[in-house]
C-alpha cells in the first residue's frame, strides 16, 4: 500500500505528510467517538516523549472542521496537526 499516494489524494496541499521528519500518523474513527477521545488523551499524555524523539504526532479523523476544532480544544491538541475527512468513503 502506498500511503503517501493515499494521503496526497485526501490532502494534496499538506506538506507535513511528505517531509523527511519522523511522524506518527494515527487514523481515528469519528472525532465524536469516545474511543477517539480516550486514545488521544493517552497520546497527549505521552507527547513529551514524542517531542524528545523529534516525532510529529499527526491525527486524521472523520468529521467536520467544527468537530475537529472542538476535539482539539477538548484534548489540548495542536489543530495544525489534526486533519478532518468529511466522510469515510
């Protein structure tokens, strides 16, 4: 599977997916899903480890831009590192 091709299809203008820097890309379900909230709370708790290792945490979830922004505020995640897909097709 060519993940770079898939990311380019969904996010053609986002260079963060194609940089040489290390990154952890997490695919979530819906931003409103309880499991997504719990999982991200655990990731945020470990964010200092990612920073020490120079790893960008990138999250991709299903939902609107509004739900993404609420999700980021609630979980204290940088909105620039979270990407919304409006449908699961």
